[in-house]
C-alpha cells in the first residue's frame, strides 16, 4: 500500500535555477559569473539581457536566487556553499 511512499521533493528550484539548469556548461559558467558579480551586473540589467536572449526572467527571482533566498539553496547550492567553505579552509591553511 505504501510502496510508493517517498519523501517530498525539497530541492524545488526557483525560476532562475531552472533557467540555469537548461543551459549547457559553458553558458552556466558565464551566467554564474554574472550572478557572482552584482557590482558589474545589476539584477535589473542581467534580467533584461537574459530576457532579450529568450530566457524570460525578472529582477525579483533573479535577486532572490543571487542572494540564495530561493528554493535552490537546499539543493545544488548547498554543495556550492560547502565547496566554498572548503576553499576558504585551504586558503587559511596556506596562510
Ligand atoms: Zn534559485
């Protein structure tokens, strides 16, 4: 009766995360770089440029994803964070 009982999907991605997923590795890298540089890429500008290229996104969800206030955080971005922490640890060991 409960054979198909599975935990709920907690890695629901936001719109920005789904756009990211739909891109190939090269484009993902380019977009991630833009997301990581808010001083170069204002959310509004980046959203407009993406929309012009057929990736419909608005400033709001883009900003939430950038600030890790979205549904992606529990999923792939957690791994990202761990990697970043590891890198920080490596840096402090070298110092
Ligand atoms: Zn997201």
